[in-house]
């Protein structure tokens, strides 16, 4: 008698659990397919994003990944239709540790996972070797931050970037140093990575062409923190300006050590050092620093609500390239829409014809995969803040429209209008 | 050589001295452990890192709780907080990772040490994140002029503290009973045990002292460069170990000499290698220079500059 009661109770309990379980599962698909008409089938795609998520520029890698993630979430939320199906992007965020060896391993992993597109990598040193793998597999790759010219000079049909490259950046920096800062002698240091070395070479070329003398060319590694020996040597050469080709994680301590050594001269770097993190690391040695970014200043970008949305979602300030990784995702999806297919083989032909209004402005590519009308912005640091000195290049400024309007503008890329609504949808969901 | 050249040389020498002092402090930790256990404690670099990051957190806490405190007091308190943390860490590492393997083949504790090193790096990454943290300037950062070279207060403090701690350690090891017990353990563990020395306690104390020195070194490195992060211990540990070997592993005086020498070689090497090789080798070969010297010294004098002092293995 007892046993059968136990059995009945157990069965009842299991049934209750089963019903409860069923009850819990129902609401999950609801957000997408509420209404009576049959919900549109989902089209799941994978977009890979690669950046250093560990190591000394992890903060920049995370910044890039967050930008891409925000784009994927907003696109998923507003519901883009491709081939009659609703697009669902799964962002595969990978860590390449800023190491070319790891970068190729990760690239192979993404190729094997048959991703529909790649946003990345962050460093030129990892982007360039990885681009060969993506090209062989026919997977389009858009880098939001690799500025080394070689990346698009390899002739790969899959290689694109959404910001200006180092040929332009180096030229702007070199000419600025000579003509605006009046430097007749320059000392150049680089970190021997593809990016640092490439940019330093371009700056050297431009400075020499503008008539300055390069009195020292020193090198370091991308994980060193002690630069006293190099800086002491440079101090002996008495340059009017010192340029560092490398990242903020080193430019910061370098600025500090320049001050400690009493090396009182102008200190400049490229986009790698032009971040809020640099100001934190350099402390009071950051004052009077000059740097450039490959792109427009955040407050002159086409979509001025981006920084807010970013902060709201991730509780972090934009470091530097998240608007570009955000746009890179947008460009990929835009090409997919125009081709009405998510298959790389089919939508890759649409990429060269891109004319996409992204957060960072209008994006069009030239025949190499570089962006047309790429801008370079020069900054200085005064009062612990990056201040815009000058913007060189870039598309003619669109009439400054308030954020709400920018969303509503009826333009071909439908991606725009829903972006303004997406944050509201996000807020409602939360 | 012009006056400017002499000034530059002096600056490079001073830089090397500061760098070398830090290497010496950390090298002492390696050499002491090797002396009593015959083990290269690869995790020591990470203990240094934990010291730096703990001091960073304590410093931040103090700034919130007691905002009016002057900088030097904050950094002193932060260091005093970091030292016991590292001492405890060193003790735990020895008890958990190395003691069970004390009589195992030499390879086992070596691999374990590497494992502990990786473990600590990742624990630090989980606690403090992967970003580089800027270590606040608690001491005045304006440099002052010394015969044409620039020095900061931090650098002077580093050298003074390092010298003081090394002198203290020498006194401890050579003039106290505890020191005698340590030397006996280092010479021959089993005989020392028969003579009434508590081997386990001595070994634990060795780790604790080494870790305390490491903690101070960590704070100094963080204060000097203004950055602290979860990976900072790795290269520092490697170089300090190199310094210990250069001077003669197991030999305390050797660790000090090796550290100072390595600091000088790196500093002068980076400064002058470009000129010496006519631009063929650049300053990015700084580390290569240091390791090259190590190889040459070991080939010509395998026991290091001041001679090895390792436990006799029965």
C-alpha cells in the first residue's frame, strides 16, 4: 500500500515538474514571435570577432569586441530580414593575445567554424597573417583598427578596413611635427610590431620629406616597461620631438620616464597611444602630448548617440575603435542584405559596392579595400583630456542633424532607422 | 668623451643601478629557495606581482577611507599590508605544492612550480582584471639633478631600501641562530635534521622571507614604472632568476652581485649596443645582450661568478 502511494506521489510530482518545465519554456521564444501570424523562420549566422582580450592592450580588445557585440545585439533586436528569414547574429568573440602566432590559430578556428564574416583583428601584426587564411577560405574580413598599409596591399578580395591607414596617418604626423610644432630634429622609437614599425617608418619618411632630421631610431618590444636606457640615449641627441610607434600600454610609462629623466621635449604617438588609458598611465606626464587617430573624433561622428548607448550597455567609456567594429558588423550585414544571402561566396561581391551610413560616417571602399575619404584626427592632451586640434581628410561634413533625426532619415540602408529604435527596444526588454 | 657623453653614461649607470637593485631583491628569493631545496621557484615572480597588486588595492582603499594621508605614508602602509599577504602566499605555496614533492624526482616540483606560476597569474587576472592598472604617484615625481643625471625620489628610495633589506638578510643569515639553521639546512638537509634543526620550519621560513622581499620589490617596481598588472611578474622573475644564476645560484652575495650586474648590462647594453654594432643591432636587443652575457659567463665559469652553493644530496 505504501509503495503504491509513493509511486503515485512521485508520478504526480514528476508530472507537476514536467508541466512547470513546459510552462517555463513557452515564454522564451515569445519575444520574437508574439503575434498570430506564423513567426518568420530564423537565419542564424556566426560573425567572428578577434582582438587581444588578455595582455597589455586587453582594454582595447574588449572595447572592439563590445562595439561589435552592441551592433550584433541591436541588429538582432530590430530584426533584419534576409531571404525572407530573420537574421540572428551570433558573435564569436576570440582572443588572439596580440600575438601573430595565436592570431593565425584563432583565424583557422573561425574558418573551420564556417563563420559568415570576420570583424578583426585589432593589431596589424595579427590581422595581416590572418588575412591570408580568410582569403583562402573566402570569408570577408573587415578590420576596425589595423592601420598598416600592407593589409590591403596583398590583393585579397576579402580584406577591408573601415578607417584610414598608416600611409595617411604617418604623413599627417610627420608633417604636423615639422610644420606645426617646428621640430627640426626628431627621435623615433617603435615597438617592432607590424603596426609600430610601419607607422614609425611612415612618420620618418614624412618628417624627412618635410625637412627634419631623424637623430635617433630606437626600438623596444611590445611588452617592455623600462625605456630608460633608450630615452637616456635619446636625451643625449637633444631632439625637438620624440615619436613613439606603438600602443598606450607602453606610451604611458614612456611619457612618465621621459619626465623622470628630465627629457623635456614634445612627445607624440599614433592611434595606438591616443586613448583615455594613456592619460591614466602617464599621469601628469600626459600633459602636452600629441597623437592622432585614424578616424573622426567621437563627437563629430555621424551618430552622436553611440557613446551613450555604448556606456549604457557596457558601463564603460569608448576607448577608441568600438565605433568602427560596430560599423564593420553593420557593413557586413548591409552587404548581406543587398545580396539577399548570408553566404560569403554570394555577398562578397556586394562589399566593393558598399555605401553605408555608419556611426563613424559614410563608408565606401576603394579598389584595394581601404576606406574612401578616411580621416585622420590630431589631438593634444591638456588638462587630462584629449582635445581635437585638427581633422584632416574625411568626407565633406553632412549637415549636423540631431540624433533622433539621423535615425529617421529615409535612406536605402535600412539598418539606420531601426538603430534609433533598437536602444528603446533594448531598454524595454531590460 | 664630451661632458654630455659623460652625463649620459652616468645616467645609464644610475638607471642600471636602480634596475639592478630590484633584480637583486627578487633574485635573493630565488637563490635562497634553491639553496635549501634545490628547486627553482618559478612562482616567485608571481608572488612579487601579487605584492604589487595588493599594495595597489590597499592604497586605493586607504585613499577612500583616509583621504588626507600624505603619499609616502600611504605607500608605506600599502607595502606593510602587502608583505604579510605575500608571506602567507609563499608559505601556502610551499606547503601545498612543494612539500608533498620534496623527495620526488627533481622534475616534478619544477613542473609544479611552473603550474603554480600560471595559476597565480590567472587568479590575479580574475581578481584585478586584465587591464594595466596605473600605480599612483605617492612619492614626488619631479626629478632632481645629480651631476647632470636625473634621479627621482622613487629611484633613491628603491636603492636605499634594497640595500637595507639585503644587509638585513645578510645579518640574519650570518649572525643569528636562525641564519645558522638555514645555512645548515642548505648545506645538508638530513644531517641538519639529525642535529636538531626543524627542517620543515626552516624551509617554510625561507619561503616566507623570500616572499617578503619579493613583496617589497613588487611595490618598488610598480612605483617606479607607474604600472601594475597581472603579467608583470613573469619577465621580472625570469630576469631575476638569470641574475641569481649569473652570480652563482644558492649564493646570497652572488644574487646581489648578479642582480646589479644584470641591471647594468641591460641598461648600458640598450644604450650603447646600437653604437657598438654600427646600427646592426638595435636597442630592442637589450634582453638578448643580457642573456648572451649569461651564456658566456656560464660557459666560462659554470658555477656562476661567485660560485654555486647548493645542498649536498645524499
